[in-house]
C-alpha cells in the first residue's frame, strides 16, 4: 500500500515541540471554528485560521523556526500561545507548520495539545464520530484521503498524532502531499496570520 511507504517517511520526519504549562482558558468559538477546519486537513483551514487567529493570542511567532528545519523541511514556523486555548476540553498550546521538500513533497501543520495521544484520538472522535485511526509504531494515523499516486510517489491527506516525551501531551499534525493542496504553492506567513 502506497500509504504505508508514505507513513514510514512521516514517522521519520516527526518533530517534537517543547511543552509549556497548561493554564485555564475560556471556551473560544473562533478557536473551535479553526480546530474544526483543521480536522479536515484541507488547505481551506488556512483561510479559517487567518480569520480566527487573533482569538489565539500569540505571544511568540518564530518564522523561520530553526528547530523545525530538519532534513528537507522549509517554510517553518512555530507559534506559542499566551495561554492554552480551550477547544471543548482540548487545550492547544502551540501551533507549527513546515513544508517537506523531499519526495513526496508535503505540507505539515498542527498543534501541540495537553492530551496523551490516545486521549486526543477519543476527543477527536467526539467531534467526528466517523473518524478512523490506526497505530503504527508509536504514531497514530488517520488517513482522510489517498490521492492518485504516480509510480512510487505516495499521495495522501493524513492526520498524524505523536507523543512528545511528556505523557500528557501530543502533537497532532495534518500531513498533506502537494498534489492534494490545490493551487497552494507555499504556506501562509505565520507572523502575518497571528500578528494582525
């Protein structure tokens, strides 16, 4: 299966984001809108995030983010929120994005949360009951859509959930190959989105 080859590449390239303390936060409709758009792992997420980003209260935007610029990663950015953002009990602590320029070319974006990976899966299922996940090694995947791969090139719209070393946190990322990004050729500028 083409996706399994793609998944092995994803696991190898996962970047762990440092933790920050969890503080109480009010439920935020704008953040919920953005998170619901995030769950689809579609490029339309960025338009929703651009509209709702001020509700996240970014305290720091690092772009490019050198610690995310691993092998083959460009267009990196990391955003730290002033306080955790409560999305129906899931606390979003940070946002990050990057573009993989190795084969297959793919975009990565997502959040550091205050949930252990399996707890995060349960929380996502409460928002999307039909969501199906599978585990491979220490990573949990949700294949949202497989694309039309050419030859040995993988093509998929995937959600990936990883632990961070802190048992009460996980990183949830959308990983989408270039062929499924529509007209999008680069990631939006994080500083422009979050510091308006």
